[in-house]
C-alpha cells in the first residue's frame, strides 16, 4: 500500500466511522490500515489503553521477564555519537534521537512475552516484531487532539531520582526542545495549541529495575470536519518528533546517515480508530526478529550537553520488558 492510498483510505473510513487498526513505519514506506473486524488475531495482537483483540490470555503474568543483553561496544556507539555531535556543533540540529540495536536472548516467544508484559501500547505483529510502548503519539477525542511527548529517563532507585532528573539542565533543554517541536507540529493541524502539563513523571517497572520517565501533555482544537481527514492529519505529524529531533527535516537526514540502516516499524506509530475516537502510540520498546535472531532497538536524544558514556548507558537501560 502506498502512503497516498493509506491516507485516502483512512480519510474515507474516518468519514464513514468505520473502526480500523493502523501502523506506519518510521520511513513511511510500509503503512498498513485494516478494518478491526477483519484482523486475524493469531497474527496480529494489540492492546491499546485497554482496547484489545486478545482472546487467549492463558499465559500467566510474571514479576520479571529476564532477557540477556549483548550490547554493542562503547567505541561503536561513540563513533555514531561523535557524528551526531559534529552536526550539533555546526548548528544543523538542536536535538537528534540516536538509536542502536542490541542483540538479545529471550526467555519465551514474542507472542507469549506480549501476553505477559505490561504497557499502554502493545503490539505483536506476525512474529516479526513486538512493541510494548509507554508513549502516546496522538489521541483524538471530541474534536481535540492530544500529544504526550516523552523525554527523560532515570533509574528510580537513585537517591532523589525525581529531583535529579527534573533539575538536570541537559534533560530540561532536551524536553523543552521536543515540547516546542510537538507544539509546532500540532499547530499544522489544530488551533489553540496549549501545553496543559509540563514535565510530569511516570514510573515504569522493568523487572530488573524501575525507571522514572518524564512527559508533557499538549492539546489543540481540530476543525469540525476532522473525521473526514484523519489520514491527512496523521501524515502531517509524522514521523514522531520525540524519536526524530529538531529541526525535523535536517535531523532525519542526519539519522539516516549516522544509523546506517532503516528503522522500519521501530519508532513508527500504531493505533486504532473506534468510529469516534483515535488513539495511537510511538513504537519504542521494540524487539524485532531478524531471521531467528532477536534485536532490541533503543536510544535517546543527543544535545550539545550530552555525555557519550551516559547516553550509551541510557540506551542499554532501556533494553527491558515492562511488567505489571
């Protein structure tokens, strides 16, 4: 399906209030949209803020899902970091989300891990990949659009962790940049764009350690006929600013050159429309199957205040499976 076909179909189904599932990859080359009534639950499982097509919940929940990590070397990461930092120094970008792939060994199948893990946005897709994301892309409800950009992660066991991350100048600068980017993105499709909550903290249990994550809430007012143009609205906002950077067009060029491979569905978005409201998540916390080997994709935002060792460790810390 082409991006044009995807957009047209989403606009038509939104106008006719036909419930659908959708997902779009980071490069926007492989969009999919499927009527909810036709999804084969054996191949595609989703759970989006309590809305799910899961029929079989026989796999028991657990307090820990241990995965073995084999991260790349610090020197390899540093090479990519330095390339990004050069662009930052030149002023080509103010913030770049740099990501890496970590090979992992899993204690169970992707489908069973899907059934056991806990997250706002979960997706198992044809044994190709698994997502358990805490981050909302956009919600649309009663004529308003909401976004919840997430930037800033810290080990919750560190003394005074909340105060430390909220007072960290680098983390503040990164978060402000993303909030400003998302405000500008939403202003393309909505009016009265407002930051309702700035830098609030959620806790995520990972089994190995708990993390604090910092988010903000931004909203705007859509036009009265917004249901007729859901696809057009979505397309204007992609790719997600929190997993790309600012300014977005130039930063996307930098990401492509430095990371050296397509992200595919990693850091894309997925969600559903129930005939009235739309909810979607950013595809972070992502495990992909590469011919029987499994890789966990993770990363973080790089600014002129970033330290390579800290960013490398953050990427490793984000390799986890969240549990209830």
